[in-house]
C-alpha cells in the first residue's frame, strides 16, 4: 500500500464496504466434484485424528491435555469447514466457543489478546452461528493496544492482535466507514516498501515477516471497496514472498536467513495464502504432504508431532494450492512410538525460581516437607544459597540449592519485532561461574546476547543439520560484539536458559526455533505465579511439544518463602533420573524426561500436566514420591518454628544476644508473596519445657496489607545449653491441633 493512500484521510473516505473477495473468512472448501476426483481414504484418517481431540466440555483440546482450549477448537472447526463438513456435535462446539475465551481461566496477564475474539467469531461463522453478540465488544476497540512497556520497551502493539480487530469488524459485517482510523493508520505504518508487514514501524528500516505479511494482506482485503481501492503493490509484494520460498517448496519467514529461520508449515501457509490472495500460485504440495503423520494429522515440520493447528494450516494451504482433495498425501512421514525408558528411573522434584531471600530455615523446611529435591534460588542475596545448603546438610534434608535468576531489565532487540524484556531467565549450579548478566539500560541484539550470555553458536550447526535433516538454510552467523573474558560461560558452566513468556508469536517462534537449531532456550515455562498456564494465553507454544521440554516457573515474589507457600505447594516440575543431581537434571532436559504439574486453587483442585505421555505414565505410577495432595507422606506444614541466634543471617527477628523462637502460622498468600487468609492459629508455645507467651508481631504496608505475621519469644539472657521448643497450632478449617518441635543448642 502506498503510504500516502491511507494516511491522514477521513474515516469515510478511507473505509468503505468490505469487498467480498480476499477476506480471512473466505476459505476454499472441497466441492462434491473434488471429492469424486481423488482417493479419500486419508480423509477418514484425518477426521478420526481430529476427533481424538474432542473433550467432554464440548470443545477440542491439545494432545495430552484434558482441558479444551479455544485455539485447537478453532483449528478443528476450520478443518471441518475446509472438508465441507461440520463437527459431529456442532451446537455443543459452538457453545464452548462462545463461553471459553482464554481469559475465562482466572489469573491471566492483563494484555489485550484480540486474536482470541477473532478466533471465536471466525469459528462461529464457519458453524453458521449468530455472531451479533460480539459486535459491542469489537466496536469498543478504539485503537491499537499499546503493549506494556515493561515487556516491550517502545510499547509497540502486537501486530496480529491489532489486525484481528480489522478482521473481526469485517466478519461481523459492521459498517466499514465506522472502523477507527487509528487501526488503519497503524496498519499503514507497519508496511515496508517491499510490500511486506512487520511488528515495528516501517521507519525502523527492517524487513517484514511472512506471518505478519499474511495478516496485513488480509486486513487490506477487509478494507478494500469499490470507492476506496487498495494499492496492493502486487508485483513488489509477490516478489518478496517468492524470495521467502526455499528449494524444498517450503517458506521461511524472510528472504534473508535470520534467527531461527527455517522451513515451517506456518510460514508456508502464510506465503501460499498471501500469494493466492494477490493472484499468484506456487508449488508447495510436496512439502505439505511431507508433514503428514501416521496418526492422520500434520506436524509443523518434518518428523514433528501432529497438532490441530498445524493440521488446519496444512489443509488450508492445500486448498489454496487446489490440491486438498485431488491428491492423497504420500506415506505418512512419522510414526511415533513411545520410547522405552530405562527401568531404573525415579521421579524427583525441582522448583525453578523459588525464593532466594528471606528465611533459609523456612526454605529448607518447605523443601523437606514438600519433597523438593532441587531448589532454584531466584536472584539470591550473597551467601543465601550457601547458608540454606549448610542448614539442609545439617538437618539431613535431601535438597540441593542452585541458581535460578531472572535477569531483570535485560533488553533484547530483534529487528522488525522490537526490544523485549523477560527473556533472560538463567539456571545453573550454585558453585559455578555462570557469567555476567547483561541487564542494564542498553539494548542487546539477540545475536550478541547469544554470544555474550550463551557462547558462540556456530559450532552447534553441525548438530542441527544432523537432527533436522530438512534444514535448507546455511548456518546463521551474525555479527558478534567483543565481550569480556566471562562471555558465554553460562552453558559451559552447566547453566541453561529458560523461556519465560512472550505473546508476539513471530518473535517467539524466531527465538525458540533458533534455540532448537543452535542451542539457546532449554525449556519453556507453562505454570507460573501470575498466569495459570502460559500455553493458555500463548497457545502457539504447543507446537514445541516434543521439541523443547515444558517446565513450571515459580518466579517467586515477596520477601519470605513462607509467604509464597501457596505457589511452592501448588505447582512444580518433575523429572526422571536415578539421583536428583544437577547433571541428571540436565540429562532429563535433554531427553525430555520432564513433566510440569499444577494442582491448587487456581486449577480448581484438578491436576494439570505438561509432558510426554511415556514420562507422565512413570510420574503417575510413582505418585507417592512427589504428590503433595491427598498424600500423608508429603504435606505443606501448618506452622514454622525457628530458633534464632545472633548469627542467624537472613532471619527476621534474630536477637542481639541469647536466642529467640519465631513461629509463623500458615496463611494463604497473594501472588506477590503476602499473607492473606489464616489457615492455622497458634494455641501454645513451649520452650525448655515451659509454656511461654510470645509477642505477636504484625507488619503492614501503607495500604493496610499484611506484610509479615509471626510470634516471637526472646530469651536474651539464656545460658549455653541444649533447648527444645514446641508449637501447637489449630487448623482453622478442621479445628484439628498439630504440634511441631525443634531442638537447638545455644
């Protein structure tokens, strides 16, 4: 589109009735003539595959997930639409779609994710359902949503989310001349001179991305009318798209290889559909056929697991190529059999980014009570890990503390996408030199981050070629910034990088694909303190099932581990090994012997899991070794009792002389690590065989929220010797009394 065409124009002159052709909802279907043209035995297998994802709530879910989700439901409905059918229980499916926007799962982050409304509307349109109830929602979108600047430095909106507003407007048949001009100007600002689109403004000078180009072209189609034609720049845009196509027939995301740029079904779908919209055809049938698997579904790449969204992309691509029903896919590319696991593997527990400050005594107590074998101390204070490990060894607690830090204010720039934070979460052995954080005010390019934080990636290309036989790009070598002598020591020292979150799908794909190709992110976060499940709000992460392990990320907040116990006892990561060592944890990551588990109030008392089926099977068989609910052998303690001395570093209430005994009762806690609702109450405290009256200390924030709550008995004149202390508490819910005792020496 010529930048002058839609810049500064009036709403009425810029936006007219939407043209009937080229919009997102116009997807080819199999006609009866097409059905007769080919052998459709594969069609039955495909439908059988789709129905394996049907769930009791009326929707469709991802493989391995008992809960339905909007995105796989959208994908399955789209597949049926392309096949000229409706799902077997279409009315139930429609009701699920209406009532299950991902925001319905409590606790999600507060960003506007408008593509989900678009998925709801488009799915219902495919099902010939009334969508008028969405009109007020869409009409209330007045302008693009600025992405929070704590996550993207410039506040750049996520392109797909904002284009979804235009596409939703069209699907709802709302008057085009009423769409806010801000959306049109935004779309205009993201188009490059070569016809492509991307997330950052075109003035940045970066190239486009094939996914964002497809979304942008759909928006142009929705805006076009007889009175307001669109300057499609057909030849220029088509030339750019053709340069994205590889020798295999697949598409990468740009003409020039960038981070994580390889053959991919989504990129092929976007390239083929974009060219078809512009009136051009290409040949990509053989590549798409190569992604068909024995189970009847399609994977994102050769030898990758099938999933509903990839299957929809495959069918839609074949339809655009005119080959959906006329040619049966060749023999399935992948038949996945469950690998046989070594019989001596046991289940162990790791907590990533648990507390690294506050009471090390209570951290050891929680780890021991909840049977956490590896405790990742987030952003720990100097000496905290050493102190906690000393106490664990002294008390015989089977837990090892390690570094698990979120390197706040690390700004990583990716051309065409923006500058993002929350992308540098590192874990590593406690005693290892893991290198220096790149946190600070400067922006670090992804290529430089790879080198300075992870190490030179070029040596990993040979491994990537072996593991990904279809790789057709040359090695991606980028400019390297000279760094200090500790550059890239993270991986060499046994450390790893964890992906926390991001909602810009093209960006996330680039970095995670780059990690598979050359090393980088070793695990993907799912369950989190502030989001019940990142795969709920970023469902595209499910494409990496079987490629990168899924883990839980506690991301501890607050000053005391005791006041974050809801999270510590609510979700964690399990792994298979012979012993709970750091080296065995790395082996589990490499082999995907990892399962993320959540069971708490957020999951409504249900058990959620992410992991490969053969690993989950072992985990379930050994439930007594890790399950923290309905298991008397592993329980969250209702009271903490700690002996404090003048040398009790990191402990609140430590005395200047003698000793003190501190008692904390159990509370539910806020996500920010503050006590909320009392679960137990102190009935009696005995010290040295005598009942004592401790001081009740409650600290509050200026807004009245409780920050800390404990009982403290001080004995500054205590004589040297051996002492005991026993706290009796009552469970508020059951009124049952419980005792906990400690012995200590002064």
